[in-house]
C-alpha cells in the first residue's frame, strides 16, 4: 500500500470524512436502484427518473473521486499544522531554559530533555526516530548576543541527528516545505525556512 493510500485511509477514519464518503456512496447506490426500477417500467415518468438517476450516479462518482484526491492533501496540511505547533512549544520551552540560565541555551546535546511534553518532539510526518534537531551553533550560546533572533534557526525539521546544522534539514518533509522554529519563538515553513534571510 502506497503512502498516499495510507494517508487516505487515515483521513477516512475521521468522523466527518467517513460521513461525507458514506453520503456519496449512498447517492451512488440510490441512483443505481432508481435506474434499474425505471428500466423495468418504461413510461414518461420513469424516463425522467432514469435520467435523474443517471445524473445522480455520475455526480456521485465524480464526488467520490474528488474526495479521494482531496483527502490526502488535508492529511498533509493537518500534519504540517501539528508540526508547527510542536516546534512552537519546543522553542518556548528552550527559551524558558535561557531565562533560568543567564540567557544561555543548553550547553549539551541533551536539549530534548528540556521539552516539557515528549510528544512535542515527534513530527507527525517524520518516519525515523529523530524528528527535530537543535542548531549546533547555539549550544551554550548567549541568547542576548544574537544579532537577528527572528531569523536565527533554533530547532528545525531534521533527519539523522538531534544536533546539527543546515545539512540535517529534512528538505523533503511536508511536500518539500520543512518547518523551522526561530530563536524568537515563531515558526517559519516552506520557502521561508529555505530562504536566504534565515541564519544558521
């Protein structure tokens, strides 16, 4: 089963998506039943019913196909939004550490232990055990000496290691739109994360 199929069935399990698809399938079944009934009694009324049933059948099938194409996109957008929230909370927890430690970021690679909720360390779109990495340049760095905290990467979507630089950025995550949390706590995504203004 492909990644797209997995995403579709994951979305199908949500209540609203299941109801939408159930309604579309009901329209298709009802149209088939009406068409069969109209064929057995060929009168002017049943011809109109048959025409309406065929139209409903075509519309139901098109709606079903459209929902199958749209739902995976909704799953990807939902995961990206969750990733935004996780990175924002992680950045806030790391900023709180600097407040208690003379403005300095954590000195070692165990930065992930400073995050209050371990669930925030997992990107919903990540496959491997490591979802995010801490910018190695900021290990033990005095946050008050940052020239541009709004564009300096603190934590980012990564693959492989939990501490490193731009080389660890998971560029293919979220359909080639990875997220990064900056030192001031806001999150950049997509082209903003890959832009020239971002400092590593």
